[in-house]
């Protein structure tokens, strides 16, 4: 399918209408397509934009197993790199955790998300899958009926609709799926951690062979390798400041200071090609279903990026929903759909607990009501336990990699 075809046939039908061509939507689409379920993916962006969106790149061991199980892991197996070490730098020194040898002995695979999305999209299209690029989902209607409808608008402003038996909202926290939920249909649980990060992608090789977490009185700094030529960094940042408020020189100087480069070696500097401010928030909707509309990935829950869980949860939820839809549409068995929300929420809340623990581990007092001395002493104690207690290390390793 070409982009020239992507905005045609706006009035159409499919058994499952999938909103969003991120990891959740494309894993779901591939699994349904392979089982003969009629589906379509509606995506607001162009194909080129979808394949170049910069996102996270740490895939949990279970995510790799899911992709392997369905023949979707060829690219990451060839180009991904296993990773199993993190390093903490604090006022008390530094220590490393080789978490691949702790807990359940599982590792991450570093594989940039845009490359995974490209793999998933190519496989889906090559096997006959339908994607409508440049098609914005506006509203999901009649979710309590037998044929819910998604109203859409293409890049030229033309409107239309898609009808389906089910709609899978894989379009994020601001997408049509969430917007279309009627008042009172779900409960929203929300927590603002009171911390903001400046996320950076630099054209620079990694400066250490580990994920780096630096705890500093000026704020957190993080180092995450992406490829041999590119590294993602994070800086704790003033809430409300625009992403371009700091010059590149100031950013590198601050990264070097917080990561204690004078003590542990200089950072490899390079051009910063992308920057964005991230407010650390946690957000869960409950339940994850309203009639024929199901929420998946960021539409279902939002985690702070401190523990790299978002994309991994999205893939897990997509597989759970795919199996349930296949059982219902292929065999008339609705049990999996009835249990979808409860099954996913069990994983989501576990991930939220660990993500919140990481936020508290890496940052100073949370907001104006936090007592800095008390909070910082707790954080210091947690880090000391993590550096010296095998039981703490095993717990960390299991939850850090697992979903």
C-alpha cells in the first residue's frame, strides 16, 4: 500500500478498527491479520512520520518473547543489542548492577522504537494489511451497539466513517478513543509526580556501557544508549520551561556536572537532534473497555519514563486483546474480551508501583510540601540498600525488566 492510497475509501467497514499505528496498534494488526481477522489501522500521520518518530528503545525480555512467538522479531534479533547493566552515580560514589545475573536473569534488548515500528508496519503491509495514513480519527460513536462507528477526516479535510464490530483505541492519551468515552464510563486515576525532564537525543556515541542514573543536588540526569552513534539523555528540568530554553553548551555542561564526569570520565558530546519536555505523570483508566471500545497502550495508562515500561506494556496488552478478539470473532467465545481489562490492569498497576518507586529513588523532595532532608535521607537509604543488599537487587532486577 502506498501513501497515495492512504486517504481513499474513507467510508468502509472492518471487523476490528484499530486507531493508531504505534507498537500497540501494529502488533494487534499483525496478530489479527495472521489469524484472518478483517482489520484496518487508521493513523493520523504519514507513513514517513510514523517510521521516524523518536521514542523509547528498551524492550523487556517478555516483549521480545511475544514478538518472537508471532514471527515479528527478525529485525530486533539482527540489529538489537542485549543490555543488562545499569550504573548509579550519587554523592556517596557510584555502583553498578549487572541485573541480567540477578532476579530471573532477564535482560533488555536495546532497539529504537522507530525501527521496531518500521518492522511491524512492513510486515503488516506485506501480508495484505490495511493502513489508512493521513486519516485522523475524530470520534468513536455507538460503542454500546452492534456496529460502532469511527468518524474520520483525511489530510485534505474530507470526512468519512469506518464501522466495525470492535474498536481498539491504540491512539494515546489524547486520541479519539479516550475523548469518546462518555462521562462516568471509566474512572481515571492520576498522579503528577511534580518532576519534569528534558529528554534529549544526541548524535554522540554512548559515554558508558550501561544505563546511567545520576542523582545530584541540582537534579537527576540519565544516560541511555540507543545505537553506537546516538544516545538519549535526560535532565531534570524546570516545570513549564520550553525545551529550547537552554543552549547546547549549557545542556552538555549540566549533564557533565550531574553525571560527575570530572570523577568518572568525560561525556562524548555531539549535536542534539531532538529535545522535548516530559512532565512525569502516572495515569490509569479503569476499566479498559466501554462496550465495543477497548483501550490499549498509552490510551489505557501512562507511566513516567523512569522505568521504560510504556512500550512493553503496550505490546503485552496488544497480544492479550488480539487473542481475545480472535477467540470471539473466530469461535464465538467472548470470555477473553470480558477478562481483558482485569488482566491488563494487573500488569499496569505492578508497573505503576515500580515506576513510582524509581521516581522517588532518583529525585529530590516531590513538590513544595516535601521535606527535603527527610525525603533525601530516605532516597539515600534506598540507594545504599540497592548497592549492598542481594534481596533488594533481586527485587529491582525482576521488576526493572519484567512487566
